[in-house]
C-alpha cells in the first residue's frame, strides 16, 4: 500500500485572461502573492517581506511540505526541496509522477504517486481506491 501524501492545497485562483499576473510564495509568511508580470520584487501586504521574482521563463512547481504542511514553491526539475520553516527535505516528483483524486469520504483533493492503487486521506483517514472511476482520477 502506498504511503499517504499530504492533501493537495486548495486550487489556485485562475489567472486573468490577459495573463498580466503571476504568483509566488512569500519568503516571509508563505502566503501566496499575486504580482504583475515584469515585476522584479514583490512586497507582502501581510508581513512586509520583499520576495525576489524568479527570472521570466523559469518554470516553477509547488508541493506541500511533509513535515509542517507549508506550501513550498521551487524551480521545476529539482529532485528535492528543503523546507525553510522546518528544514524537512521533501522529494520533488515531476508532474508525470503524481496524480490527483478527490477523497471518497470528505472530498478533499489528494495527491498521490501516479500508478498507486489507493490513497489514504490525511484529513479523515479514508482510503480511496484509484482507478475504479476514471473520471475521478486526474493525472497532473
């Protein structure tokens, strides 16, 4: 049986049709920040931390820290990511290695290693079978 993964974060708000905004995680408080494309730094309205924007064209990915459940953002292609809050080293799976499914009990969106037969929800501990209904499985 696969090891249960932390619940996937609430889906991000859709980007505006013009594509004039992008997003990153605040380096201070870890809140999600929206900023205009072309900005080089972003000042957080919550904690006033200034976060440097990665260069244009840098593909970013996100994961939830297995130690403290903080949303981490990192440059796509990294094999592991160390959490700056709790210092846990997290395995960074590529998009084609993970999939999503809604919990069969509480409907929380879960992320699991693609190919697993079941996934245990970290919120309600319900075990959801994978592949029983192809419409519920979404390959990332």
